[in-house]
């Protein structure tokens, strides 16, 4: 199958602006935030590690997440020609095989930067990059199955950055209380990814990509996403209460209650309102992540 392009005479080399658009800066926030939560979950005696936060944010966001976006757009170029033909690759602004070259180069640069943060960070980055390629590239192409694909993204966007930051600050080991929080919010991110897939239902159906909205239909997929986002937060609240952190449990509880109210509206018109919920309900979700991280920081580690 050939890719339809809008440019009659595409450039020989991509412009920097097109490369930046390929790496999708708007998607960098979730892993950068998760890395920040990892730092927030470990007490530091010698002042806040601003340098580590900066390097880790660059690694998780522009580098590893940027790599995943380049890989996804290269292997999704035929789907994007249907769903979003103005993207850099199907439009011809990233010509030839430059999309693949950028994905490979960013993979190598990510590994080089990760090696500067120690062994744990390097191998966590290796895992994240493997998941990024496995999500989009054959033969695995995990995104063909919304259950597996969303799980891979949730782990690499939320869990891995969180535990990596905590390990770097904690002498190479992850404090025990960090593991369940990172795991639970990774599970919840599965639901976030389901909502993100609503924008590509038409192309997914045509190309045989089994995202949950394509598999289950918009109404059922939205219900699944809401349950998957809400249940882990209920468990987080229970854990914080068990760990005698009632204030933080209450904060997460209030944030979850607000999400549930927003979910009621989302379920009325899920395909239309998924972007709205991503801008509102997900903001409350990530604030809960930070509250949970701070609860761990207050002496539980």
C-alpha cells in the first residue's frame, strides 16, 4: 500500500519543525510527570536534586517518549494517511525513510543519556525502548491488541519513570512502598490510553488495528476505561489509609470523586467527549499521583 501525501515535491531533508512535530512534545508530559513523582517519593537530605530532575525529564520526555512517537508514526504511516493525513510522514514533510532514521537515532541517544544515570536507569531505559518498538513495529506490534498495547504504554509512561527516579535517588534500589503505587497508576494509565484511541477509531477499523474502541465500540470502551482508571485509585486510597496517611488518602479520594463526576458526563457521549476528559479528568488523575508520591516521602520508605 502506498501512502498518500499532500506535497507534490517533498523535500529531500525534513525541517526541524517537522522533526519536532514528529516527536510530539505534548505527549512528553506523562513520563516526565511520573519521573517527577519518583523524585517526590524519596526524601533527600542534601536539597532538591534539580539537576537529576532536568536530566531525567529530558530522558523520559524528549528522548524515550519522543522515540516511541517517531517509531509509532513510522509504522502507522498508512493508518495516519487515513486518520490524520497532515502528520509529518503521510504529508511528505518527513520524506523517504527519515521517520525510521530519526527513530533509530533517538533510540541510540536515549541509551547514551541513560548510561549517565547509572545501571538501574540504563536497563529501565532499555525496557522502555523495547516496549516502544514492540508497541508499533512488527512482528509484535502490540497495538494491534488494545489490551496488550495499552498495558505496554501504561508501564513505560508511568511505572518505569517513577521507579527509575526513585531508584536513582535511593542508591540504586526502589523503596518498597514505591512499587505498588507505580504499578497501580500504570494500570490506571491503561484506561487513559483507551480514551486516547478514540480519535483513531475509523482508521483502526479499516486497517485491522484492535484498539479497544475499535474492538468494543465507543460506549463499551469508555466504560472499560473508566473502571480501569478508577479501581487502581480506590486501591491506592486503601493503601494510604493502611499506611496511616489519612490526609493523603483523603486528597486522592476527593480527586477520584471529581473524576467520577466527570466520567458520568463522558459516558453520555464518549467519542465526542474523550478529548475533553483527557484535559480535565486526567489532570485530576496525575495530581493524585503526586499526592501519593508525597505520602511515601513522609517517612514510609
